[in-house]
């Protein structure tokens, strides 16, 4: 490993230059105007895989954006790791809040600013360079490696599950490696072993056929905005528990080992509140802030629209009201079952005076791994060598649906080795990636390949 690590150290400047080239591509998957840019990013990924020594590299078309596959099989008796990541990025609005261009990578005080720097181009890039380090130093990769890189993660991965289902033999592996999460805190390398799932909906209520004068019709005609507000208000009780019948019936409790790992985490409640600009941390009664963030399900209102919201006053009785809502789910909740429960509950709350439309948007299953899995142990050893300190184990409140797909369709365990930070501004203006974490991540990825070869997996 000495030659591999020395190679990585010598090539820091080149890594940054190549990552900047990647970040300059505005691969915004949700905007049709950027379709050619998304294809360009896929082609960049394919070139990187070839440069990293992959003998087989393919770009597969989907009904949406391309999926890139790469493979290098060195020894059938060794474990195979499947590296997953995505090359698409979020939109950049509001553009005026960026201190430098979102697709003009800029380094300030050791942080690389650009859309996609942390989510997920920079994190994905470490796994290209770790494999390259073995190949360029004349060494055989210690394990077999495959790459599955998509361009639709930021729009819910609508074509990924089908690709996985149709290509299970091609993608066959012993463990999946995903770097699309954040470390617990600056200077605290982390392994994420659990994700919340998601169920996302749009609710539309309609009353009259058109907006009406609130003086002439108010009191005699239903107000969809008010009725929608009443429905939403009944989703939680005074203890912030979700009131959907049977909602908690499948929620898995924390183990004693998990509570011990949580106690190691340097969580500063006051600093957390200050960082995000709030005065209190409300939530479900009886649980700590970290338990609420990671291990308890939620119901949130993500967007509201109705009536008049411009400058000044307009005495309108709106004809329609809309809300976008989401539920974060935890093991062992099933998104389809929860969705059915939610729809039944909304129907029971909605008055007959409005037309109700419920649209299921997208979702994903929750996921949790065993802390004693050989791949997690190998990752822990690798991070200690790459960062110089033992990692902590944490959960993540967000969702990465493909992790649950790997488990369900392929019985494939996953390891989540994120090198981002909680303040990296993913999905927001001034997204950034700490460069020291980036370089330590490359070394950790290389050590992971080496440790996995001796894991007994």
C-alpha cells in the first residue's frame, strides 16, 4: 500500500484539476435544457473509468438520462465491490446567493465551491482515483470492482430500479460502496449504517370552479385553503406524534449497541441550533434530537399554494389549495403500506364539500445495516488509516433509495462512507467540499479495497 498512498499524495493537484473539469459540467437532471450537459457528464465519467483501469466501460441509454457501468475483474476468488454514485446535480436557484459561479469551481480557505462538489461528484470521484492509484503503480486491484453511476438521482432515480432488476448478473457483487452522505462533524470521520425511507405526496383540494369574492361568497362557500389547513393540522398531536392510524406499528426500536454509539457522538445542541438559526428543537416527545433526526419517522409539509400571495391585499376566496407533504420512514416501515394508511386518513378528514386529489410522487424504503458486517469493519479500518482516527457510526435522516433496492433485489449489503460535511450546502447556494476530506477520502477508498480483500467476505 505504500506505493499506492505515495501516488495519491503526489497527484493531489491533478485530482483537483480533473474534479474541476467535472464540476464545470452543468448536469442538472431536472431541466430539459441541460439534457446535453447530462450526457456530457456521463461521457466524462466513462473516460474516468477507462483511465482508472476498468476493462469494461459502457454507457447505457434509458428513457431518461444515461447510466454508466464500469468493471475490472482481477480474481474471481476475491470479493467484488459495486461502487454506486450519481453525476447529476440539483438546480442552482437562487443564483444571486452564490458568491462564485455554481459551475465555476473556486477554492476558498480549503473549501471547493461548486454545484455538485459534495453531492455527489466530489464524493464519487474519490473512488475513481483510488482504483487508478493501484493501476498506475503497476499493482493489481486487490478486489474486483464495478461501478454503477446514474444521472437521475436528483429526480428520484426513475429508471434505476428497472436497470438493476434487468442487470442483476452484470451488477453482481458482495458489497455496495456509496459515498453520498456527510460526516457527523468536521474532523469526525463517520460511517452511516442506516437511512430513513420516504413517502412523498401532493394534495389538491378544489371548491368552486373559480376564485370568488370573499365578501360576496365567504361564509356560504367552502374555502379549500382553510380545509387543507385543517387536514394538515390534524396530522400530529400535541406531543408531535403522527396521528395516522397504525403509523408506528412497524417502527423498529434502537438496540443498546446503537445507543452506545450515539453516546460517542459530539452533539452540541446549542451549536446545532445556532448553525441553522433556530431557538428551539421541538419534536416527538420522549426522544433526543438525534433520535428524532435518525430513528423516528416524520410528517412534514414541504410546500403550500393557494389564493393570493402578492403585494398588498386581495379579498379572494380561493378555488383551489395545494400542499406537498412527505413522510420520512424508518426500519421496518414499508412506503406502500404507509402510503395506503395516509391516503385513507386524508380521505376520512376531507369534507365532502371539496374535491380531493391525492398524488403519490416518489418514495423509497428505509435501510439499516449490521454494525458487525465484515464490510463495515473493513471500512472502519480503512477510514482510520485514511483520516488518522477511528470513525464513528451514525444514521442519516435522509434517503438513498438505491441502497434499499440493492438489499431487496440483490440481497446486497451496502457501506456508506461519506466525506461531506453537515454545512456543505448540498442542494443550496454555495455548495462546497472540504479538500482535505477529499484527499483523505481517496486514501480511505484505497485502503478499503485493500482491507476488503482480507475481510473474509
